[in-house]
């Protein structure tokens, strides 16, 4: 099983030991809770949804509680889940006040004839299925609010985890991707992937990124792999990243590692798209490539200890 907490210009120079520990412990907790379900013989879907739910409840990450502010000072969240056995999927975009958008994506997958619901309709569906709603204050975070004020001031749309290098980025201070995601393979050989995000700081016009788009930000197919992406959504949409990793494996017969390398370090790079992904294949190979400075990430395999990393080593 593998998880991510977003990619971006995450530099050791900008991190305190305390903050680094906080991120690592949060990743460990989410990974271990998801992994525990796999150990108990539960499904890969249950495991990825659990890990993402935990990350959504953690204000360090740009999803659920920690979601970034939109241009109008609100939170609009996107999430998706897919399982590889029957290619079942559920997705949701532009929802506000839903505590755990990933749970809504799963309820859509399990209890509707649809794959993808958005905005008001999705919220009605959530209400009908008794999902937990939270007031605006629950999603307020001073750090995110400062990011948002800075983005407003500079009229920038920003990704969550990237510290904007003044020399590289027109004077902005922060630009990060903080989306969260998980992929897993269970004891029955089933694969699943889930992704959740608050999107871009200062986003407007109902902007939706790759995270809720099956095939772009999330994909799972038992014949090949499960993938969850993080980065500049517009590029991940144009490159159809998650599905393309699977397609390279299915039709091109590439290994998981080679397929991921092709997408993250060639296709995306040629489009100038920044970010990364986590992927696991049906043989339990794991790949976590990124072309940004860092990516919050962790994985675990049977009989091994969790491995948690942030930077490019
Ligand atoms: N991919 C997400 C989006 O574009 C952002 C992220 O990964 O943080 O909405």
C-alpha cells in the first residue's frame, strides 16, 4: 500500500525538524490505519478510503479539513475512488462543508447509478446518505488563510505545497500541491485508488482539477495497476496521467516503473507539468515518481516496515 500527501517545491531548507516530524507522523498514521484493514483481510477499497479519510481530517494536507481557500474565501473539494476488479468508480467535485469527500465518492460508487456528482446535487445526495457536514469554521486554518490572502494580493492561483521561490516565480511566496491519495493491493488481488483535494488556492469559476477525474488523477484496474496523482491538475488532465500509466502497462507491456517514468518524467515534463504520483501493480511493485522538488509519500509491504519520505534523496 502507498499514500501521498501532495507534491511541490518541498525543500528541507524551508522545513523545521518539528514540522517534518509532524508530516511524517501524520503519513505514518494514515498508512498504518489503512494497512491494518488490509492485514485484517478487508478490501483495498476500504484501505485506501480509510487512509484518505484520515489525511482529510488532518489540517496539514490540502483535503477535507485542511482544504485551501477559493477566490471567494470558501472551500470547494474534489475526490474520487476507483476499484480495479470491475472498474467501479465514484467521484465528486466542488462540494463544500462535507467533512470527508472521499466517503461521499465511495457512497456514490456504492449507492448510485452514477459515477460523478458535483456541487449542489452532490451535497443533496450526501445529505440523503447521512454523510457528516461541518460548518465553515471547521475548515478554517490560519496558515491556509494567509496563503489565500497572499494569493489574492498577487492575483495568483496556487498549488498547496510549493514554496514559491521569489527568483523563479514572480515574487510569490508559496505554491504547493497538498492533495492526498492512496493506492493498495489486497489479499484477494484487488487493486484500488483514491484521491482527495481542496484544489488550488484562490481558484475561481468553479475550477476543477484532475483529482476527481477518473483516468486523470485516479485510476485502478486489476489487469495493471492503481494510481493516484498530485500536481498541477491542468497538466494531469491533458496528459490523462493515471490511465496512461495503466495503458502503457496493458497495451505497451511496460513495467510499472517504466510506465510511471514515461508519464511523470517524460510526458508531463514535456508539457511542463509539475507533480508526481503513487502507483502499485498487481504484483505489488510500488512506484512513487515525481518531477517536483518533493512529495510527501509513504509505503508499506507485507512483512516490512513503513517507509516515509518527503524530499528527493
Ligand atoms: N492535483 C490537484 C488539483 O489540481 C492539486 C494537488 O495535487 O495538490 O486540483
